[in-house]
C-alpha cells in the first residue's frame, strides 16, 4: 500500500487547519479532519480530533466519530472522515461527517458519502460504507480546500506522492486550507 499526502494552509495563514493521521499496520486507519474556518483555532480543533482517534483507534468508525464529537465539543469542531483498510481481507470501510470527500478509481464502485454535520457539535447517526478492494485500486481523500471538479482518472498514472502534490497544485483553493491524501492498494 503506497500513500501520498500533500497539504498546505490557506493563503495568509502559517498553520494548517486541516490535519491527517495514518495509523499503519495490517489494518490501517486513516483520518482526515478540517477544523472549522482556518488559523490556529481550526488547527487546535483538528489536533484534538486526531488525539481522540489515536487513543480510540480500535473502536468502530462510528464510535470513534461519536466519541470525538463529545471529546472536542469545547473546540470549534471539525469536518472529519475515517477510512479503515484491511490489507489481509482486502476491504475498506469509510465513515464521515461534513465536507471531506472520497473518490476512487477502483474495480468495485467506491463512492461513500459523509453525513452532514460537525464533529464537536451534535451529530446524527453516522453511516458506514464497506467495500472490497482490488490490487491497483486508487483511493483519494480530500478536504474542501481541494476543488470537487478534479478528475482522479487524469492523475492515475503518477506515483502517489506526485499525484497528491499535483492535485493540490492544480485543484487547491487559495482561500482555504487544503489536504489531499492518495492511497494505492
Ligand atoms: Mn476547509
């Protein structure tokens, strides 16, 4: 499994309000969070989310998101998505709240949707999506600082780090923090 990650802060900010986390193993947990707004307080919310994920990584995706929502309720809150990849079973699960988007170029159609809401305020029932993976599948997770007009197919031939860098360069919005994470199975 190869992972490429690119991120940068909103123009005029020195810290990025988006964060990502990869807890790698036979089962890998990937998290991305976008703190509301931008700047230090957005980052603080996103880091608080990451901390909760690290400490509860063994829980179901729904439980992690629900628990995080209580744990970070004193922060601004975040949009967040979790992806759990099991390389032995060749499966992937996804759950998200708010504007973190996921696309794939894959054998099975993979197009999960996040529920609306903010992790850190009250969230509705989280929906988990489960998929089978195939070797070569390409998975993309990005914050809303990346334009949703991007077509992942256009980048698929690139090595994953170049892919993440190129997507950020071509589709990053200057007025928002932007993060792009690409995984090739
Ligand atoms: Mn954003």
